């Protein structure tokens, strides 16, 4: 089992809809979770971090964490074409807090 | 303030040559990470520096890869005798690294192509 798993997509949603991106992780002791957005040809950009069970909202983005189910998700409300990108879920591992990434979910927001 | 910077942005080299990639972290960030992103392998950790501690080299794929960090700031990743499978985007990230909650911020990356 991979340490961090995501569906590769593409996930296609119409403009204005809610995009739901999911991530599962294997280390039950994980405490921190990060979502990065990566546009084609660019480097990952941090968009959300979450540490506690429940929801964390930032603008159109909501991160949801359920440690019992080892599941973290990212919701994007009112999706825009500019949201079209690959979304990477990342979990720190080991004493160095090096990030282990999922393979990313490619989101396509259609007009 | 300035983010993480990397140079060069692109590097094309011939198989067997050595290359050096540079990373300048965010000012005040004591932790510096190198990652590699290639097709089919995703984004993978290479090496980690924290202050004056010994680096965590557990992600380096072979002894052709080495890195150093001088003065607790700028880091150089060196790949000796490059191979075609080394072609990838090499990403540097930095963080405050006080706890695992500290967020890592990435530089723009260096795209390495080995012919």
C-alpha cells in the first residue's frame, strides 16, 4: 500500500461547481497534512494545511480531515477555469518531516 | 519577501557530464529540502538539511548524487556522471522546521535534461 494515495483523475467539473479531491494515507500517526496546487510546468504551490479533525476553510477552499478514517480531502467551491491544475496531497514522514506526496489529482474545470 | 530561488531554470547536459544545481532558501528558514519530480515517479524526497545537523541523505538514489549547504543557507546539489534517467525537475523547498506543522515552500525548480 502506498503511503499517500490519490486518484489520478482527470476530475472534470463544470465552472461554478464544487470540486472534491480526496487523499488517503497509511501512517495512523500522521498529524499534519498539506495540499499543494501545481500548474503544468510550474512548481507546487501550498494552498492549504490542516492538523485537526474537521474542516478548515480558506476562501473557496475547504480542507477536511478525518484521522480515524485516515482520510483528507480538499473542496473547491465555485470552481473556476483557473483552478485547473494538479492537486497534490502531502504528509510529513520521519524525523526530517520530509514530505511524502500522492501522485496528484488532475482537475479540469470546464466552461 | 523573496521566495525560494533556484538556478539554472533549465539545464541540458550530455550523458556522463557532472552538473550542479543551486538553491537559495527563504531568509530565516533553517530547513532545506531537495525533491525530484519525474514522469512515472511523482515527487520524491532526495535530501534534507537542518541547521548544522548532519543531513538526511536517505532519498538520494545513488552515490552519484551529493549535496552540500554552506553557511546554513545556499545549497548545491551535484550529480556526477549523469545518466538519462536523471532527467527530471529538481525542486528545492525550505521551511522554518520548528515542528512538522511548518509548511514547506518550493522554488521554481531546475529542469534537467540528460541527452
